[in-house]
């Protein structure tokens, strides 16, 4: 049985980790990170079939690739609290010569990080290569990737989306963080995305929506349904409807906190809304 109390506590602690990471160095991306806390916790605690020890070759396990690498604070927090590296290493976020850079990199060998990401639009392409490698190796495990909705304004995505369906890459689940916000404003203001479901379906994908992308039960149920759609000749897209800045009232529903750290007073207010549950680093 899923221990939702523990998962809720973990989400709250992850939000604290995100806030404290970006505040310490006055740099980073709290908005999208907070919006995806429930997704990352669900993915690493419940959804993926992953090995306890990290190996870059990723044999006989599900793999995850983060495309919108600027939300590294949530990624680092969940990796650490899932046992990939010591939790207290979160204290080194964005410091010189550390493994936890602002955008994930592989050259320092941080467990859990499989690609350097941050240059938007590349994650689906990388995930495709991994998915096809799984098939060549007769490995039945799945490939997961997460992209931002604004990131879909990058043309390379649509080449990859067309390729995936054309080559029946059906061991791939692409999740879109569908929060309607990006660095310069709403996606509708910057460059409207139109009907994403219709677009993906027109390109030959199976598509499902998770309407409450900040609810653990909805995510776990929806991603379970996505897994059931794999292996049937089509790649799978999940439209995860989230709220940017979720869990901190003054950060929610706005692009303003896409890449801005809270000051001391704002941090105190935000942490009061997310009380310590599993221990700060």
C-alpha cells in the first residue's frame, strides 16, 4: 500500500529544500521546482522501477531524463532524499566547484544525473535514444522524461515527437509540466501552444491528462495509466496540469518566481507555510 502520509511529508520537506537552496545563493528557479515537487516524489518513490545503486548504463531499470534542467532544486532534493547522495550535500547548491550546479551536469559524477540539461528542447531527443537502446538490448523497462510547456516552443521537440511516433517508440513516457507560465510571462502571451493534446495526437501519440498535477493520488493513478499505454505501438504523452510556485501562496499562479530567489523575510513566510517534516539538511 502507498504510504501517502510519508509522501506528503516528503513533498513538504522537498519544498523546504527548494526554498533554502535558492535563498542561500540568491539564485535559482523556485517556481517550476515547487510546481513539480509532487511529480518528482511520485516518480522516484512510487512510479519508476529503479535500482538502489546508480549506474550510468542504466540496465534493467527505468530511466528518467530531466529536459527543463533549470528546475534542478527539486531534482536534487528528491534524488538526495531517495538515497542517491547525502542530503547535506544540498547545502552546496550552485557553489563553485561543487556537484550541484544550477543546471545538472554529468562531469562531476553526481548520482542520478544522466545528461547535462538546461539548454531547452533536447530532453525528448535524448530520451528517444535511451528508449531505442532499451529495445535493442531487449530491456523491457521504460524511459521517462519531463519537459516544460514553454519549452515546447523549441522546434527540436517536434522533430523528436514526429520521430518517436514514426518509429513506434512505445517504451517512452514524456510528461509536460503544463503550468502555463515561462520566464517572460504566460505561455499564451509569449507564444501560444494551442491544443497540446490535439497536436500530440496528430503526431501519432497516446495522450492523457492529469488535471490535478499537484495531487499525489492523481499523479500516481495517472502515471499508472500512462504505463498501461506503453508497449502498444505509440509513445505516450502526459499533460501534467500544475501550478507554478505551488505550496507558497505568494509564488503561485505567476511567472514572477520563475528564476528569482526569496529574500530573508519571504523565506521565513514560505517556510512557515511548509513546516519541517523529515529534517532539514
